[in-house]
């Protein structure tokens, strides 16, 4: 299996914003602490906003719950 980092780099290389939303969300879910999780959630949220992905609502709520918006 390809590592998450490799999948993120590949998605960036092909500018696959849909994949980036999912991959950064996955990274947030696996993060060792809340600061790292919110860093990844912020990236996922930005990519979701850029592509009009409905996941942006849930990502916003997760960031809001942590006092990050």
C-alpha cells in the first residue's frame, strides 16, 4: 500500500482537488495531536471550498469545534 504522504504528493502533482480533500481529512483523522489534525483539516477545508465540495460544511464544523475558525 502506498503511504499517505506518497498519495498526497501524487494528488498535488496531478492537481486532484477531490482527492486532496479526502487525503487531508484522512491525515487529520490519523494525526497525533489536535494541532496537527487542525493543520490537515484546514488544508482539506480550503480544497473543499475551492471545488465546491459539500464536505466543506463538515470540515468547517470540525474546525469550529476546536476553536479554529
